[in-house]
C-alpha cells in the first residue's frame, strides 16, 4: 500500500468579526506597541534631561564659583574647580560692613516667616468660608478674588506705595509685611483644599455636639487642612522670600533690606568695588539655603497637598 504525504498549509488567522458580523481591523502587534512605548519613553526622558541640565547648570556654577578666589573667578574656566576658598569667602561675607549680610538674612526671615504664617492662616480661613458658608454674593466675591490672581503684583506696587506714604509707613518693616498678608491665589487654593479635605458631615457633627463656628474651624477643619496649609505656606514663603520689587519700592534704609535687595545693591556697585563680586556670589548661595531647607523639611505635607483629590 502506497503512502502519500499531504502538505498542510500553515493556518491563517481568521478575521475577527464584531457583534454585527462585520470584519474588524487586526490589532497592532505587541512588538509595534513595545517599540512605540520605548520611543515615547526615550523622547520624554530626553526632554526631562535637557530641562534638568538647564535648571541645574546655574546652581552648579554658583556652587563652583563660591569656592573660588577673586582671581580664579576670571582666570579659570567657569565650571573648573580652582583653589578652595569657600570658608574664606564666607568669613568675608559675614564680616563685611559690620555683618550687614546677617541683618539682611534676619530681615528676610522676619518678612517671610511672619508674613507667610499670617497670610496662610488668613487664606485658609477665607477659602474655608467661601466653601462651607452660603452668604449673599459669595460667588461674585470669589470672582473678585480670581481677578486678583490675574493681576501681576508689580502693577499694584505704586498704589501700595502711595497708600503707605499717606499712612507714614514707608521705610518701615510694616511697609513690606502688610501687603504680603493678601494672597488671592492662596484663597483659591484654600477653597479647593477645603472642598477635598473637609466633609460637611463632620462639621455638622461638631455643631451638634455644641461647638461654635470658630472652635469648629480651629479644632476640626484646620487639622484636616494641614497638608493644604503647608502647601500654601510654601508657595507664600517662596513668593515672600523673592519679593524684590515691593521692598525696592518701600525701603531706603539698607539696614531694613531683605537679602535679595541687599545683594542687588552690592551687584550694582561691583565695578566701583570689585571686592564685592565674590561676596555677591557666596551671598546668593547662602540666600537659597532657607528655601531648600523649608522644602526638604515640609516635602511630605507638600506632596500630599499637591495630590489632593487625585485619589478618592
């Protein structure tokens, strides 16, 4: 009996059909998906790397330049390390003009910490009121707050100066502190945090137990708003620390200057006093330390505040 070899054709994938019997297009292969995903990740990582380099280059130059002497600043490559003079530069900075830089740092801490705490407390209270209380014209007043967010701070500096001049507050600490208490963006953020963090049922339960409105806010709502409070505080802290134009308008006495305005004045005089150039650089490095410390110490609350509402 003879045997015949049958050649079987390779099976072909039958076309898929949907519920109506129509043919559907085949799905893209897994290899194509993996290739597309890899390309996207490479592109995103490349963009992030460029942004990181662009952001870190000035800070890297500042760190390296702070360790150089006046001669090495101009005789060596900007990113090359010369003789280590960091401690010498720091001692010269702290001793110059009877330690005026230390006074500028203390002024900045006063303007920033006091103003930021009070401004954040006011913003949180206002945002809580806009969220939890119904009163006539609530949304219209909140619209006014949003308009305040859109107005650049430099636009209102001249009216603020004229008002401070009429009240006799120019060239005083109050001229910088009082305008820093108003923060429309903080009020907006506080309302968003209040909507996400403070359930109305909890407030009703506190009122049923006999708590007044102030006690309900302080003992019930404010602890729930702690992540939002820290987030608003950090935004306000950064804005107050970098408040240059307001201090420039309001202050004439160099003993009242914040650190950024003092360094600016030094930088304006480096051509007449070249010895100020290294002190401007090392002073700029010291001036960013409080911001870094604040963000590192409060980053746990800050990150949880920024992700509020992302996960129910």
